């Protein structure tokens, strides 16, 4: 589902919420599940365990002129149910976009997963003009869910 400031996609994954959460909270696996192709590797990160923590990723994209880094501030955390983060260019405060993964267990071996990319809080007009939101398209978010499904079964 796409609206003017956010995109949400959902998929049923044949795995427990606990197993899916274990993949999502380990930033070193984010390049593996990224459907956009921007994430290259983790630069600095421990397993996500609480809101307020931060992890740094190595990225690449034409929208930023090639290679760059992001700091990701954990904004949502509920074990086996939800994890989210606000992304910013490394060393900067988050300018207003957020990634949120929501997990709804559907039995011991199945989970409905919703991924939301929300840029509704971006107010900097220069940034909005430069980055042309959404940077990540709905199909790429759907690919992230497909990649997550493959990652959790490997």
C-alpha cells in the first residue's frame, strides 16, 4: 500500500516470529535482505536490543553520489513483534524517515510481516527536492520481504 508519505508491504513468511526477529535485529544481515541494493555492509553494530541504540551501515547509491554511510537510530523495539529505525547520513540527526518491521505470529511456524517505509516527517524542503522520495520503491520493499523469507530459512 502506497500513500503520499509512506509505503507498506506485507507477506506471510513460513517461519516463527522469533526466527524472523533474530534476522532483523542483526544488522550484519541487512545487506542480505535489502531489496533496494543500497546496503553494502555493516560498519558498526551489535544486535539490536532496545530503542535508542545506533548502528552504522555502509551504503552506495547515485542519490548520494556513490558510497556513503548511514547512522540508524532504533526507534521501535518489541521482542518478536516490532523493530524500526530512523536513518540519517552518518554523524547527523535523522531528518525524518523511518523503517518499521512489524511481525504478527500466525502459529508456531508462520508470521505475517509488514515493512513500512515512512518519510512523512521529512520537512526539509531542500532535502525533499534533492532525494525525490520515495528512494525505495514498493517493488523493492516487496523484494526485501522475499529476501527476508529466504534468509530466515537458510
